[in-house]
C-alpha cells in the first residue's frame, strides 16, 4: 500500500519536532539519570538471593552512615533478588568493610562482599567529555564521508536524521529515569552507525534514479524521491525487523548488565528506521527544491 511520503513531509517534520520539543522539556525538567560513569559516586550491587524490600536495604546503609537518595535503589536479577544501590558520593574501604558486615547480618543469604564500583569526580568529568567527543567525532566523519560519496546536502540531511535519533533515545531515557552510563553511549554510537547505513542506501537509490531523470519542477523531484523510497522500503523494513528480533531477544534473555543497552538499541532502531525514510530524504528534497526554484527563476529574470 503506497502513499506519497515526500508530499506529506511537513506532517513528518511536525511529528518529529513535537517529539523533540517534548524531549527537550523532559530534559529541562528532569535532566538525565546519570550513572556513576558520568557522576562521581559509588554503585553497590548486592546479590541477596532472597526477596527483599527497599526499606530493609535502606536501613542497612543508614546504620553504617551511608544515606541513600530517594531513587537510589533498583531491583535486578532473577525474581528481583539483587539490589543495585547508587550513592551520590564515593565510599572508602573502611565503609565497605562495615557495610559488608551489616549486609550479612541483615540478609544471611547475601553474597558478601557485593560488587563495588566507585568513580571520582575528576574521572567522571573526563568520561563525560570523552563520551560527548566520541559522538561528535563520529558524526563529523560521517558528514565528511557522505559529502565526498554523495553531496553536501545529503550529508547535512543525514546528520540531522542522526541527531534526531540520538535525541529521541536520550529523551526516552530522561522520561523513564533510566540510568545513563557508558553502555548507553555505546548504544547511541551503534544506533548512529545503523541509521546512517540505512540512510545511505536510500540516498544511493535517489542518486541512481537522478542519473536518468530530467528534473524540471519540484513535483518531478518529489515523485522521483518517493519512487526511490518505495523501491528501498522492503529492504529497510526487513533489515530493521531482523535487527529488532536480535535486540529484543537480548533484552529479555541477555541479563541485567546489558538490559539498558538493549533497550536503547530498541528505541534507536525504530527511530533510525523512521528518520531514514521520513526525515533524511524529505529534508534533502526541501533543500534541493529551493535550489531548483532559484534556478527556474533565473531565465525569467534575464
């Protein structure tokens, strides 16, 4: 069932703009739930091997002088038999020893010592800067490659779609208060790579169709790009479904360490497939259409 995608591009721009605006509002109101990778502090992973409630875990930490924030305890593991506690401050070796004793007294079945990970403020700041630079450098090289391989307009349209995908994932994590850590950055870079790959396939088909076409009006350009999109539609859908099946399986059966990573992939894959079809190519058409309009006016002025 085919329909005109490019002619309805304003509706797709409006949809993406609304999602982006909502994400921006969420970011400003709630911010990101940064993990210890990007915020100084400690994370304690306690395998309790028994059902528990957060009040009991909080009392254990309070007794040894380690207060926990309102959202500092997360249930994990099979049957929620594991508690992940995040503290907004680093803990010392002496405090770890006291905590081990208190945990064993309150939860006899618990594995002691629990898993500790502590990040100092300087390291957290360096990792935050490194993560931002990783995304920016990857985006820069993508722009350079697409500009050389195709044209500059294709490159900018592709990078707008990439930023759209990354922001959608960030907004979802901010709204759901999911922890943002280094695996999240790895997921964003994976999404960027997947999205640009799908976008380049579509751009390549547009370029091939342009070789044998005589484009005189904006309608001609819209028709050509629409045909190109539908020629690659089956490939785009089949590809994203295949990757989604794998990511969904990992999400449910891959275990807690990669749970958030897989969730970010799921959101990003859907957003990437959407932006490759409904954002990147329509942006290129809008930009190329302006150049086409300027060229058509020149003979009349002469």
